[in-house]
C-alpha cells in the first residue's frame, strides 16, 4: 500500500467502527490507495531510519499518522517477497499508539491459519486480501514487547493458491522506531 493509502485507511477506520471491520475496510481500500494523488503522497515523509526500520509521518487534514515499516530480509519461496511489508502504525490524535499489520506480496487464502513467530513463540493472525492482523489485542501487546527483545520476526501465511510463505524481518532498530511512532513520529 502506498503511504497515501494509509490516509484512506484512516478514513475507513473512522467510518466502520469496530477493529475487525476496520481492517477489512482497509484491505478493500488498497486499490484506491494505489491511485492516490501526488499531493497526498507529498505529505508523507521519512522521519528517521533506525537499523532496518523506517519511521514515516503523514500529516493530513485529519492529523498526523505515524508508521514504523520494514521489508523482509528473506522470503520462502524467494519470489514471494516483493511488496511485502511489516507495519506498526499510530494515530496520536485518536490515542492509537502501536497497531500491527502485515502486507503480503500475494492475496491470502481466506480462513487459512496465519501467524507471526518471534523467537519460537507464535501469535495468531487473521487475514483479509493481502493483509494480516493480530487476532487478539492482548497478543498485540505481547508481540510489540517481544519485537523489542527479539532479533527476527517471521510472518507465516498461505496464499490463495495454497502456497505457504515465510517472510522474515530483521528487528534491528525496531525498539527505537516503536518509540518514535508512539511518541508522535518525533
């Protein structure tokens, strides 16, 4: 998703209400995000790079949205990685300090199990289109804590064609990136 797409994501979240419906709406808006205007894209800027993570800020009419973003360091199968990203985002105006989402390079199989693994501890995900999200909000806090202590995080998911993919992300710099995101992208 382009960074301007997160603006559409934000609007969808306000419109649809509950968390799971919000995420589904965000996935549906991915196509719309790809055609966002260059003016919206110009409002998104890189704040800082911490190791393998970048912190981005988007200043729009509805306030600032902050992101920590990273691309996978390795993928199985190898051709699966292009377009995949791991996000931790925040909407300081709305009190959201760190929300996890994953964009995969291919659409995921509906209702197929997906997970995140950090140092051999697994957390369940639900998927919608090419997006995956933490199922349990209490697990989200555990994942964020584990990310700060771990060295890698692996996203394991199944494509619509039944191919299981494993995208592994470095966690170098994630603690500083998360701090910047939760602090309003400063």
